[in-house]
């Protein structure tokens, strides 16, 4: 059946004028409301107000405008059902064949730092989700569009055939219920922030996990395989939302990505995002084997590679600046699986093009932001959820606990090592000098063993290095091993029952030691 009537009511007006113009050119009657109707009229598109269509005015400050039997009857009645057709005729219900709706930006509103409860509540869209659900339920007859990215696809189908295919309508209906499911879930979680102070409502700042957590995801792409080739895997993103961050990175070349590639790419991306100056990170099996922040990207890469060139073979690289040709020429000498960066110079891309299997990923704007979403991990029968580790060192919270204070150079290296240590699997030990790693010990059951492994992995002298430990030293032995290797300064959280012994050992060995009072376990 040809599309005769469309209802357009959108908050995000991207592309709506052009789309409406294409509908009007097909002689499709356009119904609209509020700001959308005003915008279309100003653009010369003929529009009928929904209030004229329903013969009922908008009311209650716009809360009620499309919640009317003529709207929902026009969406829901089954075009091939005799009883529905009879009742539609009896009550003067005419069909609405196409609906274009997107919702109030509740999620963006809820993300504001200071938010009056009235603003939170008023950004709960009622009419929009109701129309979406009505139209999506009757997808056999009604086309429902929520995403401006679909406008051209729909317009082309209408221009070619006068209607959309059932396959298209089903696809769009699935998209709708993914969107409304997530929308309601976000509302549910944010309403838990409402508290009563006497008789007054207030919105609490976002804290830890809420009483209820809702997930609505859609598959963005199938992956080459999971952690192992016999495991299937896919990348999912929030339903009804465009991809962001690493999930939105554009793959410029190379083989399909696997589950492990994405895990390592995120580890690399999140670590390199810690630095403002030109920085390079090399990840192997989810741990950094090299990281450096230097005056140039080339120097950063060279020093990161020097940390552990053997482990770097077949690794994943991340850069926080656009990769230039000189850096690309040096990187091209090593076999790596993937490289992710906020951009690549044209010549750098030409150099990498010679390596056909190398995956090259271009991060979108915001791709180096810290991940502030709740972190989730499955267990049998449940889900563990926690806040992300966004803890940063503050000068006033650093406490020198030894007789000797660190020099300015040692303090800079301690800060650098601490940033890297946060991204190393616990138990984690990092030796660093001149803002580059020299030895990394990861994932050991004993902290002193992590120190020994970091020393063993070092390719260069550790004399004069700074050492970071993600948690306290439970015994003096770890500090003794670090000093034996040449370390002169240590940064650690403190908090062990043997802190006094550990500090005394550092004093005896002439080390400077700083407590952070913050732990960075990563499991």
C-alpha cells in the first residue's frame, strides 16, 4: 500500500527539512507538531498541525499533543483486518503510514553536573515513545523512522516503489524497541537519583551502581573470533545510539578484528589517554610492555619499544597524537597486529599500506576520553558492576614517608610510572626513567615476584629509576629487590601493617618513598 500520510515530530532536526521535502514531492500529506512544524513551514514545506488533524488542541504545556485516538488509531489499526477497518471508518480514523520521531535528550540532560529535578522530569518523553511503540507494533503497515541516518534509505524506497518493504519496516521496528528499551532503562536508573529533602525533590550527583541497571545493546559487527578461534564473538553498542569511542573507530586497512584485538586496543587506548604530551603505548596480552611520553611521537615510540622489544613483536600500539611519517617509518620495521591513533598523516598511511594485514584504526573525536561508564563483568548467575577507576594523583594527597624527599626528576618519573601502573594487571610493578618504562612486572601472585620479573624483563640499566606499585608492599623484600636493581625512588599506596618496616628499609637503602593513599588493582 502506498504511503499517503506521514507524521513528523523530532527533537533532533538533522536532515528533517530535506527529508520532508522529498516526502512532499511524492504528494505525501505531512502532519507535524511544535518546533518541527514551524521549521518545515519556514522551509516552504506544506504541513498540517496534529491539533488540526485531531481537532483537539495541544495542552498541559505540550505534555499532551499526540496522545489521541486519531493518532494512535491511525497508527495501530490493521489495514487488512475487517473489524479494524470497520471501526476506523466508524470513528473517522485515517491511516498514518509513516512516522518520523526522535526523543527528548533525556540522557544528555541527566548527564549535567547540576540539574533541577523539574528539568530531569520534563525531559522524560511520553508522546514520542508511545508513537514509536504504536507504529513499531504495526510494522506490517507502518514505517517508523527514528534515526536521521535512515532518511535517505527510506526516501529512495518511497521514490522507487511508493512504499517501503516489509523487510525494511521490520528492521526499523526492531530498532525502535531497542531505542525505547534503553530510553526507559536510563530513565529508571536516573530516577533513583531523586531524593526527598522534607517535601522538596533534589537530584543527587551520580554515584555508584544504582538499584537497577538496564542494558539494551545492538550488534555493530561480528568479530573474526573470540578469545580463541572456536569462540564466536561480536561487538555491541548501545541500542538507539551512534557508536562512540573505540567502538566508533574507523578501520582504515587490515584483516577483520577479533575479540582479543579489541581488548588490547582498549587497553592501549585507555593508557595512552593518560598523557597530554606525545605518547606511545605497546600492549601485549592486555598488559603494557612499553610506554613513553616524550617531546616527539617518534621519540616516544622508540623509548616505548626499547622497554621490551621482544614482547613488542606482534603487539598492539596506541598513539595520542596524529602519527607522522617519521614515526610510521620506524613502526613499520616491527611486526604489529593493530595501531590505533587519533589520525594518520597521508604519508604515514601510505607507509602502513604496504602491510596488508596490519589493522589501522582512526579514533573519532573524543576517542581519547576516559571511560566513565560503569564496568561490568559476568559471573555465573549474575553481573559484577563497579565504577571505573578514574582516580588521579593530587599533590596535596602525596605523602613523602622517608627521610629523603624525591628530587624533581624522580617525582616526575614516579608520576609517570604511577599512570602506567594503573593499567598493568595486578600485582603490578613498573620501573621508569625519563618518562619511559624500563621494566614491567604484571599479574603475579606475589608482589616481590612482580618486582623480579620487571627486573628480568628490563633491557637497559635500572640505575636511578623510579618504581610504582599498584598496591602496598606487604613486606620489605619487594623494596629491597627494587633497590638492588638500581631504583632510587618508590611510589605506592601504603596501608600495610608492615609499613613501618618497609619505610625503615627504604631509609636504610637511601630511597625516597611516596605514599598515594590510593590503590590501582586491575584484574
